C-alpha cells in the first residue's frame, strides 16, 4: 500500500480509501464486516462514510452504515488503527428525514456529529467533512452556474466557526469539504487564515475518466494550498468496469437496483466508455484497474475512494495501487479525453 498525508494534519492515510455507502443497503452487517476485515488486512487504514449513508438515502436506513462500522470497531478494537472520516449532510428537500431538513449551522452540525459518534461508537472522528455546500452552486453534475445570492443560506463563516470549535474540543481531528467549488475552497482557506481557525485538509469531489473537471480549477488549489483530492466515484458508479455496456444489467449491481442514478449512463457516454474498456483490454488490463490506476497516479490525489460490494471486487480495486500504466496507455487516455472531455460531469 502507498500512503499520503491529509493536508498539513500529519495524519497518514492509505492512498486507497474504503468507501462504505453500500453498507446497510446492498451489504448486510456481516458482509460489511467482512469487507472491512479484508480491506484492513490489505493495509487500507482509511474508511470514509457519512451520516446520510447508505445510498439511496431512505429514512428507514439512514445512519445504518455508521452503525455497521461502529459494530465492527467494537468487535475488533481497531479504532486507533483506522483513520475514520464521516460527513455532515447539506440541505436538500429530498432528505427532510434528517433533522427535519439538514442545515449547516452550529446546532445542527453539533447534533449531526454527536449522532455520528454514537453510531460509530467512538468519541472522535479523524476527518469531518461538509458533504455539500449550503449555498446554491455547481455540484452533483450541475452545469451553468446561476448566481442566487438570496439563496446562500448559512454563511460559510458560521459553518467553519463551529467546525473549528469541534476541533478545539477534541471531537474532530481535522476538517474537509466535499462537492465544493474552487471559490468555496478558497473562501474556507481565507476564513481560516483571517480568524485563526483550522484549515481544511481535503476536497472530496468526483474524479474519473469521464469527469476530470477537478483539473480545471481545483487541481491548482490542491497543489498550491496543500488540500488534496479524495476522489469519489473513480469507476463512475461501476460504469468504467464495462459491465453495463450494451444494456447489460448484472444482478445485484448498483445501476440494476437503482437505475435512477443515471449520472454516468447517458447515451452519449457509452461510446466513450467502450473506448476506455477496449483500450484496457488491448493492453491486457482490467478496465476497472486501468480506471483506478489512472486516478491513483494523479499528483493532486490524497486518496482514491473505492466502493465494492463483494470481496472479489474489493481485491481487484485494492490491487490497482500496484498497477503502473504504460506511457502508451496514458497517451491513449489523454487522446480519448481530448476528443470528448468530461462527458459525464
């Protein structure tokens, strides 16, 4: 395994991070424990979750993912060997079952963290992240920014102030953001410098062969400000494995169970996926490992968040850390990207 440091925190995390959003929905508690055991046995020390998980975010299952992680930690006593990240949910009319409609103010953030700590069975989290912004802006694939200053909601200053208090109180070791824009990241950093509050150490945003928009504005920030990428959806909901080509819907797969998650399934995307899959196979590579290895190789990356519902998938994903892509493959990837960039942002 390879390891990186979370910003200026001094916390070392495995470059492969175990994403857990299937735990409690696609995976039972026993299956979740087995996957965490397997990841830990392969030197993965970084686990990422969220108060909202599992996905889809049903009221009857909300928080179950954290509870499965908590029961695993209680069983094996590995809390001090795991870097544990979770997230506080941003606002949305589709998740009103969370605190009656989640907001990023002090009362709600404190409640969210206390609930997460209880489910996780711990008195601190290593990395606490804002899952998405309070304000209306570009995230979850939204294009064409429309300025809506009247809908900014809770100011970033208020959100960061309470996160700083949680760090002071020892309930959180460091903080990060997710689904953020370049302006948002720089504003968090500006406020931290102005008030002497903790700096964010990471940006958890989507990044994969179909969506490299992180490179446009955030990659420079990651380098210059030492706020690295935690890449989510590196396989684009599994689409880059090639298993959904030609309309295939494998039993138990995410897009088979939840076809409304169509972010990477538009008709114009499949020909690009096919090019990447054929490129991998031409060079004797697993399409999934080629896609993950590309993400692993990016210099602005802190960790690549993989998701797997079976031990076989998990082992293949973890093994991508040892795959070094030949220059011929990297060149072909760039040629494909330049011919049809960011087809599924």
